[in-house]
C-alpha cells in the first residue's frame, strides 16, 4: 500500500530553482559545464512525467546523443542515469537537463517517458519496493550469530581501552615536558600516535590526535588551543575508561565520539523538514556532507550526514529551500542532533517556511546548555533573529538589532564569499541568519531578508 | 564573544592562565595550581584544564556590538520577477576563466549576454536582488565595459557595499563625487555648498561637480569654471575644459576664444577643437577663409575639377587657432596643415565656394593631383565633428558602389564614424546594402555601429551572407566575430528563419573537411542564443 501512496503523491507542482539544481553539482567545473547545457540547444525529446522523472537526449561530440534521465521524486535526493562516459556524478548532462527543466522552459513538456527512461524508472521502483519489504518488521536484521557479534564487540572494546590508556600516557608525557616542546616536535609525532589509534580501532581518537598536530602552527594563541584540545582528549579517554559509571546518554555520546558505529534507532519523528543548509567538507580521504533540517512543526533541528569518496559528491543531496514530509530517527547519545532519514511521504517541494529565531544571548546560552550533554561539542545549530552584520576591525560580528550584543564570526567564515552575500542581503538592516554557534564564533550558513524573499545560501 | 584567542583584551581568569603557563613549561618545571591527591601532576593538570575548558566554553556570552554602519539607502525600484532573478544568477555563474576554453560547441556564451540583460533590466527600472551584488561587482571589476550598466543596476546598495570592501573601490570612483553626495539643486544652501566644494574639493570631486552642473545648467558650469580658471594647474585646466564638451553652445564662444591664448598648448588645442564644432564661431569663420583660399573649381578642363593649393606656411594666427605646425613623420607639412584647415571649416561654406553645388555633387567632382583622399578624409572628419548627416551621406556614397568594399577614398573606420551621424534605420539600411554587395569580411566594424536588435533588413542580409559563406565551403570560425555579434544583436524573432540552417549539409567536393558540421553547430548556437535572449526579454517583461 505504501507504494501506491508514494506514486500518487509524487505529483510535482513546483519546479526547482536554478540554484537548487546547481547545488547538486559535485564540483565547480561541473557547475560550469552544466550551466552551459541548461539551454534548449543541444537537447531533443526532453520531457518530464508526473511521477517525477525528467528525461532528454543531449547532443554530444559523437553521432549518438546521450540518454539522460533523472528521478527527482526520491526524497533522498535525485537519482541520475546518463549514457555518457563521465565519472562525475551527477554528470553535466543531468545538471543541464535539470536546469532546462527548472527554467520552466517549454523545452521540457509533461508527457510519457520513452522506453529507455521508463525501464530505468521501473527498475528503481522495483528495487525500492524490495528494500521496503526486506526492511519490514519480522525480517531479521543482523548476522544471526549474536554470540559471535558480542565476542567481536568485546575484543574491539579491549583494543580501544588499550589505545585510550596509551594515549593517556602520551598526554601525561607531553604535559610533563611542556607544550613548548611540542612546537619543536612537529607533526610526525602526532601522525604516529594517530596511526596507533587507528590500529586500536578508534577513529574518533585518531582524528582528534591528528588535529593536535596542526595546532602548534595555527598562529597566535596556539598554546591555549592545544591545552584545550589535550584536555578534551583526556576527558574523552577518561569517559571511555569509566563508561560503566556514566549515565546512559553520556556513555552513548562517548561511544559515538570514540568512533563506534551506532544505529539510528531513536523513535521516528515525522515533520515537514525544511532544508536549512547543505555543505561539504573534505579531507584527504573523505568528503563529508552536512545537511541541516528544521522541523516546521516540532521546532527541532536535525543533522543528516552523508559521505563520499574523494572527488565524488556524497549521494544524499537536498537543495536548500525545499521541504520534505518525512520521518527521521536520532542516533544514540545525549543531545545528539544526528539523524537518519526514514520514510518519506512525499517528494521534496519548495517551501516558504522560515525557522524560528532567537537573540545572540540566547544562542550563546544554547551552546553552553548543549555542552552539558556533550562537552566535546564545537558548535550548535541556531537561527538568529533580527541581526545585523557589522565590520569589527579585520573581522565581522552579527549584532542584535535591538540590543547591544553581538556574536563574532568564526575565523573560517570571514574569508568565504558567503560573508559578502550576507552583508549585501542585510544592507545594514536586520536579517534572519541560520548557522553554527560555538566557541570559535558564529558560522553563517543561510540567511533570509527582512521582508519577503527566498533563503540565501551563504556556504 | 567575551573571549578571543588573544587574551589581551579579556579579563584573565587567573586559574586558567596558571594552567596554561604550567602546561607550556611542563609540570616538571612548574607545579600546576590545585592538584588532587593521588593524581600525578600532569594528569591533575589535564583534569583541571578539562573542567576549565568546558566551563569557559559554557560561559561564553555575546560581546558588545561594534559601531553599526549607516544602513544602505532604500532602493525604491521594484524587485526583479523571480524568473529574471534566476536567469541573472545563471548569467553571473558563467564567469570567464572558470572552465576550459577551446571550441564553443552549441552552448550560448552566457557572459556575453550579461550586458544586454543589464540594459533591459535597467530600461525596465528593476532593482538588483541584494544577494547578487557581490557577484555583479566582481563581474564589473573584471570588465570595465560592464561597469556603467552594472553599477546602474546594482544601485545605491552597491556603493554602500563598496565602502566596506576595497576590492570594489572602483564603484566609488565611478559614482559621481566618489560616493560623496553632490549638492542638490533643491537644497537651499546649494550655492554655498557648491562654491565650497569647488574651492576646497579634491580634483575628482571637482570634476564630478563640474560635469554634474554642466549636464543641468551649461552656463552655470562655465561661470563656475571662470571664477578660478586663471589659478588652475595646466593639467586640471585641460580636464575642466574637456567637460564643456557636454552641452556645448554658441554662448561658450567668448570663454573658449579666450582659452585660445592659454599658456598650455594642449589647452589651446582643445579650445580650438571645441570652437570648430561651433559653425557660427569666429574661429570657424577664420578657418573657412583660410580653407576656401586653398580650394577652387577649375572650369577650364573638360569637366569641372577641384584644384587644391595647400598653404605654404603655418603662421602665428593659424597656430593660435589650433593648427598644429609640426607634421607627424612621413607626412608632408603642407598637406598636414591643409587637412586641419578643412577639418575645422564649417561644411556649410563649401556649397557657396564651389558653385552652389550640393554635398553629393561636390563629393562627385574629380580632384586634381592626388588631393582627393586628403580632401575627402578631412571632410569626413568635419562631418563627424559637426554631426552633419547630409555630408555624411554624400561621403558614404551608395553601399553597393564597388569602391565601398575596397580601399577607396574613405576608410572603413571613417565610414563607421560617418554612419554614427545617421539615424538608426538609415544606418541599418546602409550596412545591409553593404553586406549584400560585399559580404561579411569587412562588415564587422560597420555592424558594430548598428542599433541592437538589428533591423529586419539588416538581420536578413547578415543571415543570407552567412548562408553564402557556408555554401562557399570555408570554416565558420573565419566569421566568428560576425557570428558572435549576430548572437548578441540579431532580433530573436529571426530565430525561426534559421531553422533550415541547423542540419548538417552534404559536403560539396571543394569544401573544407567537416566544415558542414561546424556550421550546423555554429547556427545551433546562434538559434539557442536567440531563444535564450527572447526568454530573457520575456522574463523581464520587455516584450
């Protein structure tokens, strides 16, 4: 029955904006190439269906045009298929096709999908159906060997305990000799320790240790930052070593910070989830995509994480300004904002909802309160209401329009082009700004003008 | 927040400071404060630092707000329609240098469409969406030709932004008064403010002030300039004098006549040039007498012929009237002087001098001793300077005349300038005739003079000529300049006429290999661009 409901509700009333389409691009080159294909010229036989499929033939350099089809109805982000050889995902043809469609051009009329597009859509629908049946209650998840799983978990816990103990020793040695010596020791020592933590199967500790290595070269004030991070690492070690004595919520937070996988088994929460922001960060191994959602009815903020190998965009893509009627389930841990996307009841559709906002003082207090549940937290998502960006020497502040109080921008946010979009949007007048508020300052991600107007992405 | 990475301006929490010092030096050298019994010193230090770190973070409070900037002034213009705003974002996303160059394929060159998008948006008086201003300013920063339209569209908020970001300082320079407000005429203290700004302002502010007043009240600007003229520096006098070009009229003559005796040669030359553009001026009359003495009709030959006797010297009075005595290298000085005399002579004097003939008849007369190109070139310059369409028409001749396409008496650059004195429709007709007779290879410069979108006969002539060029079998990139112009200037309603050209034609034997495919691609791009322009215009409600 679920399947039929899904089909009925995928009717797409409103097309996406060009910005929302371009947000799907895996990199700048693709954005550029896609924009060029977003005009009727190279396309033929393009069309879209009420079920959320968009298709078209794009003339390439060869004699045979590429067959491009996109399924925009999937709430986990659009799915693409193109007969071109590109390894970019989505490829420029898929982006160009969606731009054409977004342009409300007559070039993409509503109609019946050609066979090649219909076959692919049919295959997707069938697989989704199978997955749904497979995931239904009654079918057993897990490997069916609970005793073996328990033994494996115990062995891993022992390794982590050994790793945490070793790390405690190293931290104590560091503090005995003094942080000043760490400046000379350089990066190599920390890389080696991080490798030991990887061996101990604790990716959380490994990542934090690697961070330590970069602090001595991070500019003025580094001893304070290094001491803070060492102390929090020590706190995490101690949390792990004494996890039996911790309350359940905090123990779960420690396990997640250490890097043990959790399952999003919180109770599903259905809401109209507004996509507030989507941005990627990349290190040498992995691209991490963060998507912030705001529940219009529950007034809650939730985080979706998605990963991609280097050079490939993570699969989940939810353009800012869309809202989805869906369930999310929280991962374990006190104050945990990370969720997994559960069942979706309708495809994403543009929405004009804005999150409820607060003052800068309330935002700072919100961060402080969140530290109680998770002392390792760098920032919390907040929406500031009626704030004005103000230049402050080399930096910028977001100041309350009605009070003499301001949050400084985080150092990384000062160099981004989004800062100037925010300043331009404000023009010295109050705006609503969603972002991350923490000990480094405020990082603006999305803003809304005082009057009517769409969300403006700043990241 | 209350804590910044540099502890200088924060009330130091002494416990934390001591922990940092102990950590920096090492617990072997410095015993940390407190310390729990039974814990090793470094571990106790880490315990205390963890508590303190979380405590400090949890205690963060907002800082005092810095000085608030004056808000940007209201932009009263209506907001862009949503579809047009999306289009603008797409055009601005297509920045040069962000993708591979090479063959252009069938996709339109979006950045090239930005100028006309801006013109259409400005014509309709829409306000720029504020969040697009950074990208607009960045685009205008890279392309000076975009600046006037981009800044007009960007409006007051762009100037406000430019004061905050040094990358966009050009926006302040381009705004009259460098962003400082000029006295408004309705201001009761305008006279006093104007005088003060004129006497005490920076050079750029004074130029801006003078230009603004000149545009409104030409005489007032001249009088203002006269109050300080004798005390200005030579470079400044030149710039100020140049601003009188706007609204030039007979009442400026006494002032300009006096400037002919200026100490600076450049100032004298500019004054003479301005006076010669006033056909009723005494200088123009003096030049007419001099020039007329050099040119006559000889009736003793088989047909009436113009004879030229160039001046033998450049006397002091000629020099005072702006004649430059020293000829450039490679030119005879007598012909150099002669050209300057004819150029500054009112064209109206020639009919009387040459037997009551019309300009067309005069231009048709043969000229003795190879003086024709010198004489006609000087008349061309005079026709452009005096904006005389009748003479321009006579000098242009019929577009289909054989010499129009080749190196005739009048060069292409001069023709382009002459076209500028004619009305838009006449210009388009002339260029259409030229292309029909001579093809596209010489047409680029002339096409650049025509109003956009091209009038229908002109558009048809260009498309026909492109079609002929394709059938001749050459590659389309020999015509890439004209093709690019056509993408930007052809009337979008012509798109349907191009449908027959989109297919790849059968290759004739003598054609360049693959040319047909490249032509089809070029025409596809042309059609796509035209459709895009039609969509752009529709989104802006300009149809």
